[in-house]
C-alpha cells in the first residue's frame, strides 16, 4: 500500500517520453483535485479542432467575437467527453455554484453559463475550455508516479492561459529544468 500526501492539486503532470498511452502521450495535465478518493485533471495541450464559436452554436449559446479571443477547445481527457470544463482566472466572489477554487488565481467551472461567459469575454482571455477530463482512482496516480510515468511540478497560470498549446509541454518541463527531448523513451528505475 502506498503512503499518499495528496499534494498534486494545482500541479502539472508531464508525461514521460516512454508513455505509450494514446490518451496521455506527449501531454501536460493540470491537476484540479487530488485527495484520498483519487485525482481529477484536464489535459491542457491537446486542441481538438473545435472552436468556441462552433461549441456555442452547438449549445445554442450567444457568442461575441472579441479581438485575440482564445477559440481553441481542448480534449481534457478520455472520460466524460460530453462535459465541458472551464479553467479560468479566479474572480471573487465565485459566480456559479459549479465553480471550484483550485488555487488563489485559478478556478474550475462546469456550467454552460461559464462557457457563455467565456464567449462574451468575461474572463479577459484568461481561460481554457476542455471537453472531457482525466481521473485516477484512490492511490492510482501515486502508483503511476512511482512507476515513473509522470513528472510533476507546480502549475503556472501563464503557461495555462498565455502560451500556445504546442509550447505548454516543454514549458512545464522547463520549470523543473528538464528538456524532454533528452530523456529516454524507455522506462526503468534506478
């Protein structure tokens, strides 16, 4: 049995180069919750080719075209791909009952109202919308960390909201001083 500290909330999980799971290979995942019940996260570097305006049309929500608006929708993970998750800069007080404060400056909202708010420019371009999520059962993530599947580091809202998706994986690894291109694609333990 693994001893757990449940300290990965508001952290990035960086997939190791040897991870062959198509859902997580070459990904950076933002951990929204981590407790004795497991963990929940959103992959934040996999755009799915759907725009915010297309999502709003599908949901019959109003949309305002704003300059420099983030329009990419992401695949947040393999579970619940029919659900939308909005990571955004925290506003005080929380505006929706479906909003959860993750860190001092980051919130997770799961309502259609939050998607509509993003489309109207409410988050001032500091948001990320994902369809689907990733989750781990009790102690599953801890075991994967022991098995050298992931690197982890404290999350950075600049990487989440201000950096292109294609740069987020290496930027997160750079927080640790790691160049992923120099790591082996073979797993193992020292």
